[in-house]
C-alpha cells in the first residue's frame, strides 16, 4: 500500500536557534520511501544523522531570528504482514535476542520497574503473545480517558496508571511500561497514521513477539484510533524522549503542526483484527 | 463486648528526647475505658492533650539517655451497632454536615485529588453507600498484595495505586483516597484489633454514611484481617501522619512493640458481614 | 489599621451544584470584622460552619443551573504587633504546646517528611527563630521563579523543591514544608493582601515561634509581594487543600475572581522588616 | 597503567533462571583487555552480545536450580589523558555531533526535563566546560549525604534532588540529570574503580566536552571516592537501567558480590585534579 504523507511546521524564531527534527519517514524494513521533498524557508543548511540502532533520521538546522517554516512530503510504500493473532506468541527471557534488551529496560516515561506488580496482577493470567499485548491495549482503552489538557510533556506511565487520562503519547507509554513489566520488549513508534482524526503526529507501539516465520516487532495502537496496517513510521525509541518531532534549543514560538496522510490507489485498510507485523 | 488491650514499648535513648505517644484507647462515642494503667520506666513526668476535634489522647514525655519503657493496659467496652449493609447509604455533598469536610480533603498519604478518575471509573457504577465502600475494600484486597518490605513511611496512596503492595497502613490510605474521590468523607483509625495475627497496632478506616438512624461513621478493615466489630480505637486522623503511636524527637533505638487484645467474657466476634457503626 | 476588602465571583452553573466557599474574613485574634455584606444572585439559602480549631468560616449554597454570582465586602480592623526580629526565637519540641502539633505533621502539599535532609542541610546552621524562617523565605525567593503556567492544583512542595517555579500557593507550600522539617509548626493562610499586584486571593504562612511576650503565630509572605502587616486573613489550614476559596461539587464554568483590598484612613504599611505577629 | 580487576558473584538459584551479566571490562577506546578469565560453576553455556553503540559486553546464561558462581578476572591497561581543566570547554547545541544526542535525552533515573530550572539557577553562572561539570559534582558532594539505606533501585535524580541522600548510583544519576539540563551530553559508567573503599562495583559519569585535541568524553566521579584516572570501565548507558551488573529472570538468592581492583607495577594514581579523558 502506498501513502502520501507530510507535515508543515511554522516557527517564529527569536534567538539564533538550533533545531533537531525527526519527521522524515524511516527507510527501514517493510517501508520504502519512494520519493520525498524537504523545503525549508529560509533555506538553511541541513545536517543529517541516521541512528544506526533505530534507523531514525534526525536532521539539524540552525535558524536565525525571524519566521521559519519546514515542509516535508513523502510517498511511502509499506507492506505490513497480517497474521493470525493466535499464531503470534511470546519469547522467553532465555531466548530473546540480546539485541532487544534495551526495549525491556525501564525508560524516562515507561517505569516498568514500578508497574511490575500491577502488570502481573492484571495481565498475568492472559494468554501470552499477541493476545496479551492486545489485552493491555484493551485495558488501557477501558480504563484511561483519551483527552487533552490533563497530561503534559512530563507525564509518565506511572502518572497515567493512576490519573487515568491522556493522549496517544500517554497511552503508548503506559502500554510499553506494562508490556516490559510482563517481560515483552516493547518500543515507542512515532508515525503518520492512516485514519487518525484529526490528523496529527501519532504514537503507537511495537512489541517483540514470536510469529509464524520467526521473531519480530508487532504493531499495536493503544488508542485504537488509527489503522495498525496503515502506519508510516518516523522514529523508534525507548519512549517519546527519543523521537520528538522537533527539539528547539532556543527561544521560539510555534503554530500547531499540520500533518497529513493519504492512501494512494486501491482500497485503504480498515481497522484490521489481524496481527500486524511491520517488517517482514 | 469488653476487651483487655495493651502495649509495651521499649527504647534505648541516646540523647535527651521528647516523645509524643498516641497509644491510649480513645474515650469516645461507643467506647468506654473502664480501667487503664500507664507505667513508665523511668517514671518521667507526663503531659497530656486531647485533641478536641478527634478525641485523640496525645501524651508527651521527655526522656534522658538510657533505657526507657512504656507499658499500657486498658479494659475497654465497645458497643458497635451492627446494621444491614443495604440500609447504609451515601450522603450528597449538599447534605453532608460541614464538619466532616476535613475528611473529604486530600491529605499527605491520601491524594484523592490525583485518584479521582481511577475512583470514578472503577467504582462509579457500584451501588452507593456501604456497598460501594465495601467494593473499594474488596478491590484493594483483590489487587494489592499484603506484604512487608515494599512500602515505607513515605509510601502514599498514589504509590500503592500503582505499586500494588503494602501493609495495613497502605491499604487504609488507598481506601481512604478512593472513597474521598467518590465524595465519601473517610478517615484513618489506628486501633487495637481483635483477631489480627500477629497482633500489632492496626490501621482501619471509617466512612461517613447515612444509616437507618441517621448519618455516622462506619468502620471497614480494608485488609480483611481483623473483626470490624472488635476494634478498640486509639486515634482518628486524616491519615497516618496524625496518629503515629510514637513520635520521638531525638536519637533513639527501639524494639518491635508488643501489642495485645483479648476479648473478655462471652463469645468474641467473628468477622461480621454486617455494617459496623462504631458510635451510636 | 482598617481595610476594606472584598471579592466578586461569577459562575455559569450547568447542573445543580453545591458550593463550599471560604472567602469571608476570619473573626479571630487580632482581626475584627467591623462590617460585612454577602450578596448572592440568585439569592439562595446559605448554610454556615465555623471550624472550631481554625476559626475558618465556611459557607455552603446549592445552586440551580444558570448564572450565579457572589459578592462579598467587609471592613476589617487588624492590629498586628511588630516586634524586633531578633526577639523572636524557636521553641523546642519538648516545650511546644501539644495543640500546635497538627502543624508539624506533613500534609498533602507540604511533605516535610521528604524534605527533612534538604531543610537540615540548607538551614540547619541558620540562627533559630524569626531569622531562620526568614532565611527559608529568602532562599525560596532566590531559587524559585514566581511564574504562572508551570504548577497546577496538584503541585506540591516536593515538586517545587526541584522544579523551581510556581505561584504564591507553591511558595507557601515549600516554605511550610521546610519549616516543619526544621521542627517549626507552620500553617497556610489564605488572605486579602495589601500591596499584592495584581490583586488576588493570596497565600502566606504563619510559623509558631517564641516572642517577647510568649509563643504565637508569626506571619511571613514567602513571595515578598505583599505587606506582611497588611494581611486580612480568610482561612488557616495545614495547606491549600483546607482553605480553597471555592469548592464546587458539580459542572460549572467560572470567570477569574475579582479581589480587592484598600487601606482606610491613615498611611498604609509598607513592607516592614519587623517580625509580624498577627494575634496578640 | 595496568590493573588487575575481578569479581565473584554467588547465587542460590531456586527455579531455572536466565541471567544477563555485564561485568566484563569493556574493550573500548583507551582501554585494552590484555587477559581475562571467566569461570562459571556449574559450567553452563554462555551467549554473548556486544552492544554496538556502547561497546558493552553482555553475556547470558541459563542456570538450573542449585548453587551458581561466576568468577571473573582481567588484566586491563588504561591510558587516560590528563589535561588542564581550563582547556576543556563546552560545545554548543548547534555543534554537538548528532550521535551524542541520546545522552542529552532524559532517562528513567535522570529526569533532566524536570530539573531544568534547578540546573540553570544553580549552575547557569558557572564557567562552561570542565569547571561547570566539576561544580555540579562539588554541589552534589556538599548537598547530598553519601549513605546507604535511604535510596533503593527505584530512586531517581528527581527524588535525590530533594531527599539529599544516596549511594554512588544516586550521585551519578543526579549529576547526569543536572548536566543534561545544562545542555551537556552525559552518560552513566559502571566500573572497577581504583581507591574506592570498600571495593564494589562503582558508578561514575562521563560528560561530552571540547578538549584541546577535540571533542570527547570526560570522566568525573561525583562521589569523589575513587581516582578518576584509575577507572576500568564495564558499561556505558543512559543510566543504571542499562548497565546492571546482573539481571536475573527467576527466583534466586544472592550474596554480596566481591569486587576488586589492583594497580600493577609502578605508582598508582592519586586523586588527580586534572581533567580525565578516558578515550584518546
């Protein structure tokens, strides 16, 4: 399936300000960037770095005072595999590839060390595998209000576990923390997300599970607001701290970002009930 | 029903140390202290204060370096009323006596302001009244492990809501916070508790509800470890901060307190399923 | 000195809503309410309760859907005693009246149990008494930014100790927690405050110290924004939880309150450097 | 300088338990492992993974019930460069290599997002560079008690900023968080540390600064208990979550680890006042 995605970010810069952006579609397994454009106004020099362990594409610019605008568009093909949920199981700690360990560790906004007992008590009896991660997402949907204005940039899974309200970022953090507490390596994914209304940068999660063709990362949207097989990935990280779409190091004002995604050609996916594996 | 209760506290005092104790049975509605003894060794002078709004009996001594021992015994008659749970209902905010407001406010260890959404989501649909407070206690029993070594003197309901382990103090704090979030004035009660094993100072709660003969405080043991109609009350407070059995202001060492309670005469209460109203 | 004070509160009530207000000037030692008016529109019935231990005057109304307005004015005489700072000293734990104990205990927003080491390390070497409380307030002014939009109704002294920004409420909470950690009973005071710009409900603190004529409560404004000898007290509590100017139990919208205070007659106080004792 | 280092870890394993260990000296810039031995008893199979971005050497074994012992020894040559402190300066956000960004992000135990204002207020006026990181470490030494029994495995920089007591791990976390808040990429280093008494696994930090020969990582011991130029590095991470010396996934008991380090040959380093750059 092909998607056209993009974003438009507008700033009023007050002091010379370096920005780090992470808004470009990842060039990663199961996702091909067929074309893309990046327009900066004014047209400042861009420095790039792709993080080896994640494939995240960071870019840095330094902007002088005045208005600044970034426009990004891309055409991206994704080919997620849809698999029977019951065919996707868990992997014992003895068998996990050691390279996924970083996604078992607690992180800034996903304090899995503190949520251990809650996770075990609530989900210990669930069928291991896709079903258990799905149960975590369902529980979050049943127990947390999706609403703005309650959480902020410092809100963590520990807070949301009790305060029970938040946005996609908070839903993802809580899901990640609970899955890690259950021994399932889980990571944060920022994305352009099909069907999300209103369109915005979205946060979903990927859990490392055993599929019919081997171990890999399976995608879940704890908010249930997008199509898991219609996710164009931007960045992957331990949590939101690692994939901020914009990190300004200076005094700025900004407008709400414009973000869009459009399915190209044939019929766009609905909300699948299959297990979605982003990479083959 | 009459009970003999008592405690024995032993200290090794290293510097001249004022102590505030709150270990004497309260002389309060529904509870009569028929006899009591207080022995201090060495026999230092005692200063007393009974807090008007709670009836708590605080005593202060200042102890010189060396061993110090406090022995307290009392014979106490209590006459809790047992009522049909379904006859005990909630009182609307418009109708609560204003004097119970302090037990609706959040306190150090009972952050009802932060648990509001959790309380509403989990217990909003329960039958208001005794049944709802009982549901809170049942939920805590089902979801929190009763175990030592996890919580400490700084652990609060906000922590326990996520960490899911604690002792009687933590169970009481979480129950109080959840009930206050539901609009039910609730207070912390330290007590000598029949059937508690091993014997120790215990923490239970009282919720302000509407009974068949009018509004009043109803007793619940969120740990389910004691007989709610076998509770000899020591202190009442917003939370544990207000009814510490001993507050030393100096450098001391202490042994584990010995605490006891014995039912006198006729048959001692089992664990009632009736609503227990401590004061008539 | 006489002051005219008042406030005007406007609501749009959506469901039948009980409100508890605490906006009337306290009738308490050192403060005389010479005249006052309370106008409600619509003119609903008022129920009153004065809390015995604090003198706080709570009033409750139940309001039907529609606009609701409360207008309060009072003429209040206050007669704070100004004393030489060096004449105001601390009281040892062995000598404190037991009735001030509740203001030594940690409370919801003043976790003195957690700030103990910070307080001892930072202020342990200060001259005990007025000078030490003053040093606490100076330190807060030097280390915490007075600014809105950072803290909210759930922010506590523990947060502000690290986040270092807040409003009068946060300044008061941090000062109270630090003073309690130092063994000084300290309480939260809501007030009409002379010289505060822009006018608003203000939060200051009172510390229990030994003055030349005996022990009593001494007033400090940790924000340094008002005249400590120009404070008309409304409510006294362990912290802000206990003296909210308005507690609605229903669905409402509100406008920013209008609050005012005007010195009557002779010359109004400047910002005194003397110790201010509110009650004789 | 050459060091002999090693550790001996003893367990009683109750259920089949996978362990991940990170105890081997890193083979990394400025540090050469000249010889090493690893003895396991019983002699279970070892699986290894070296994390590309850090060089950390993780090993995994799965152990059956019974006693289990790991003995590690190594001979390691280190060649830290000692440089004049005033020659080591800071790097602006616009000039940092993007690859060090992960050590600017907040992490589980180093909430630099929450400590921003504290860091700016306390250290904003310090001379940028080595002097500023050194000022952070001095401040922690002046303001935090080095003592066990206060902090635990869940204690974070946010807690230590207020509670003011902890061990090497807590000192490192607070230093890292403060440096990141100041815009200095900083990472956690677990190590065998010369002069540390009693010997144990140690935690120090590395800050990314501009030296006379270019940018690089500079080592600081916020506890001041070891010789910064006598540090044999084991693991590097965002914080302690990433370099636990042992992570058991099962039911075990353990003895306190034995850890040692001995300088070989010539005179061992004292506590240098020079800036220590671990890698050339």
